[in-house]
């Protein structure tokens, strides 16, 4: 069984469209994340979320919004897509350890988004 | 803001040579993690270091956390072609990733 899964694997769309990427984890973790990896492989956290708190990286445009229907899912919705949004988006999950902000993270396979 | 610097950005070695990547933070880190990402793949957790001066080994990989908890290193002894990939360190309460070191190995 895949621990962290994402759909779709590839997403090609036009500028201005709205799209969603889905993420599911079956590890029973309480915290999930979204990362953006650009063409230079720079990996940047966008959001972290558990059932208590959403932490947003202040550099993320408000066109991006995470939506969590339950503890095992954290979807990423993107409005008004721009060329610069083209990247690989990774979902990840971890189990919080007390006061520690994060523990070992398990990454999904990634979604390659191309905005034309 | 907090920054995590990683050097070198790229490293090419002959199979059998050693390899080291360094990670430096502008602030003290509570802990640091290392990940490996194979070409076309996703980051995979390697290890987490928590204590000042900590050294951990995984077969040919040696990880160190500096005494001041502001720097870390990953050393690979006698590289193999299977070591190819990008190695990331990550640390800080905001989970800052370094830009990674991409290792290529020729046989």
C-alpha cells in the first residue's frame, strides 16, 4: 500500500484556470504538508496542517488554499493559475512529537503542474 | 528570516571517491533532518539529528550535527552509482530546506 498518494501525477492547464491536487496518507499521521519544488529543485514548504492548526508560509499567494476533509486528506486548491505556478508539488505527512514542530516526513510521489 | 545554506550545489565524483555536503543555518536549530531525492523521485527521509555534536552512521553514510547546532554535514565513503541524487538538509521551526547538493557518480 502506498503510504502517501497524490493525484494527479501530471497536470497541464491554461493560465487563469482553477485546479486541485489531492493527497491522502494511510499512515495515521496527524500532520500533513504541501511543498513546492521549482525547476532548480528548491524545495519550499507551503503549508503544514493538523487537526488543530494551519500554518501558512507567508510567501505563499492566497490563490493557494489547503482543504482538509479529514485527518487523512489534505488537498491543494489553486485559483487563477499563473505561469510561475509551474512546478512539482509534493504532499507529505508526519506524526507530531509533543512540542517538536515536525518529525520524519513521508513524501508523496509528487504532482508535476505545467501552466501554459 | 531564518536561512539554511547548503554547499556545494553540485558535486561530481568517480565511483569509490568520498563525498561531503555541508549545511549551515543562520540560527540555532532544534534538530536537523537529511533527505535524499533520486532523479525523478520524491524526497526520502534519511536521518534526524537532535543533540549537539551528535554523530550517526548508516553504512557508508556519516551524519554530524555541530556543537553549536548551527551546522551539519553528510559524508559518504566510497561512493557508488546508487548514491546518485540530491541530498537535502532541513531544519528550523519553519522547516527550512537547504537548496540541496546534487551528486553525480561516474563509474
